C-alpha cells in the first residue's frame, strides 16, 4: 500500500524541476539574441520570457506560492507603488544628461 508521501513529489524535486525550466528559458533567450529576426520580436520575446522567469522565481523560490493571498497581493501592491520606481523618467534623465531638465 502506498502512502500519501509517495504520491506527492518533495519540494526539492519541485525546485529542481523549476530550475531546469528556468535554465531552458535562459537558453532560449540566449539563442534568440543571435537569430537573424526582427529586433522588435527579439525584444518582445525577451521581455515576455523574463516576465515568466520572474513569476517562477517570486512564486516558487520566494515561497509566495505557499503564502496567504493577502501577503502576495500586499507584496505586489508595494512593488507596484514603491516610491523609488514611481519617479518620473524625465527627472531621472535630467540627472543623467546635463541640460535636459530645463
């Protein structure tokens, strides 16, 4: 008779599978850069693949998958409305390029 532990993979195996998926996505990103296709497609694909990798990392390796929904939503809102990220781009460029902010 099999126990409940035998039917569910351990978290270690889940982490290894996720690491393999992330490695495959990284390989696709590297190959994609060197393919002779339109730059807009390459950039769009890289952004999409990076977003997928980001979601894997935050939900699995940062344990948000097993957190309460409230904590996950709170984390997302804090990241979305954080002060450092909400500065206007013109003020950042004004610091980098002299004479731009007039």
